[in-house]
């Protein structure tokens, strides 16, 4: 991907690809950069995607871009910025009538609220996201909600959600999420069942 998008800009692909394809390429670069820990590069890529989607009057994809930016800022510990991006993501997804995008965005926003100490708002946000999902949140969203449950003293709720989440992630070969679920299960089980915790 860096061969197509080298350095700080994206000028090499501007004449060669239409806007939707540019967005897909740059978004993929942003996801790789985030997963490799290069948050500055990921932030730049997702911001570029958002500008393209805003110019194309595409609120559904712009919502996804804002959600990706919120996720980057959550990883960076910049929770106010994460809250701003997730607010935008919720509004854009609502405008586009994109239910899945709304659910993802609500979970980002709930995580940001929790990190900022807005516990009641965070719990309500996770609950609304769960209603849209139609089942307990899973993948990254489920891990974050379970961590929030643990931190506010709901150990049993965190445990049941993480066990279910791990099963879903294992079935889908989402290995990074399986590892994160195992780490959270170790934290949850260690005080009460050290032997089982060491098996994670």
C-alpha cells in the first residue's frame, strides 16, 4: 500500500482512481497503520477519507470515517477527541439511516463517555447499541463494554459477555479479539479461579 500512498500525502493516486476507490485504498492503509500502532498515519488516512466522502455527500461512509477516527483517538487516549468524532459518526449514520453504522458509533461514543467519567451516559449508550444489534455486543465493542462493566463492579456481567464474545470471535477466526478476550477473562477469573485463569 505504501507504494501507492507514499509519504505524507495521497497525490499519487488522485489521477488514477475514482473517489470511491481512493477511499477504499486509503481506508485500508489507515486500518493497517492503526493495527501496527502508527496512529498518526492512521489518523491522516481516515481524515483524508472523511474529506473525500464529505465532498461526495456520502454520510454513510463519512460516518464510518468518523467512527474510525474515534477508534484511533480511543487508542491514543484522547477521549475528548474520540467523543467529538463519535458524536459526528452517530449524527451522520442517523442521517444516512445506517443502522449498523449507528450501532458502531454509539459504542464508540459510550466508550469515550466512560473514559471521561460519564458513567450513566455510557451505560445508556451501550444499551442503545445492544438494542440495535439485537444481541450482546461482541468483537471490539463487546470487549470495551465488558471492560466498562468490570470497572464499575459488574464482574458477572463482564464475565458472561466476554465468554460469549470469545466464542463468536473464535468461530470467525478473529484471532486478535480472541487474544483480547483471553486477557480480559484472565483478569475476571484470576481472583476467584486462579487455575482456570492460567489456562487463558
